[in-house]
């Protein structure tokens, strides 16, 4: 699980939000849910074939291209074009009206155009300022228990798609987010985590001591492990 800080710039956030007003082509989010998730999903999603969706996709994908931390952690082979969802508080404040997404697991295999993608990683990009809404936390359940996330606008959370997760009810305001899935070159979470830890420590060693025979050797270890484990 990784917090990607300031993935989107303030200007990119502004551009994204301009596309996501009430006049945007919002659809019932349950229509895109799998069999298990359908009964617990209550939100709205942007029509994926709309101009607004294409604009947000371009902003998010462009941001990923320049984020070295994302590439090191995800080792992406394919990225499903980002989608956008919206959660709002119920109009009369009744608990049953508040939009939310109950505990669920993402589908393992997703359609990506004419092809299929294995969902190794999920990523949520927060588009709303946390002060603009109550509730709406992304809760990821794992071996360490439930971890609750409500990140600053422009930040993103990358986490294993195999995790049970949910979005708590939004009880005030509106929560906007982009989300997408990644098929990694390295499918196993544990192997991907080891490569990420090795890469981060190599960067730290080079920053502190410069290049050396030891960092060159460790870089070889990294690439040889990647060569063994990658599935291009």
C-alpha cells in the first residue's frame, strides 16, 4: 500500500473538477459492478465514453507517466483507463440515502477494450478536498486490520486489488475520485514489494554516497530478480 503525494498538480485538479459538475454525464455506479459488488455499491460514475471522461483520463495518465514512485511500486505492464466516481450525502440527511460502497473485492479480470487485464493493483486518486465532505473514507482491510484513508486532493492510494475494501457513507458534501487498475509485470505482491524496497534503498544509497561497486552490484541483483519474476 503506497501513498502517492501530489500526483495531480493544482492546475490539473482545477481542470478535472471543471469537467465534473452536475451537467456531466453521471450514471448509476451499480451498472458497472460485478456480481458480488452490485448489491453494496451506491454511487455515480462518469460515462466512460464521454468527453469529460476522456479529459480526466488524459490528466491522470499524464501524471502517472511522470511519477517515478508509481512506476517503481507498480511495475506496470498495462493500466486500465481511469474512471471517475462521485459520492454524495443524501438530500434529507437520512443514513440510508448517503452514497457509499460496501465491502467488496475487485474483479480479478477486467475488459480493456478488445483485450483483458488482470487486476493486480487498484489505485484511487482523490479529487475533492477532505474539508469539502464528511465520511467517504477509503477503508482497505488487510493483515494489519482496517486502514482508513482520506487523502488530500491530488494524492493517490495504490494498493493490492486482492484487498477487501470499501468507501464509507458520505454524510456531507461530495467526494470525487478517479480510480483505475494496473496489471503489473510482477504479479506477486510479495515479490513486487521486495523489488520496490530494494529500488528505494538503492536510490537512498546513491544519494548519500554516489555510485560505487556495491550499488552497481545491487542494481544487478535488482534487474536479475526482475528478469526472473517479470511476465512481459
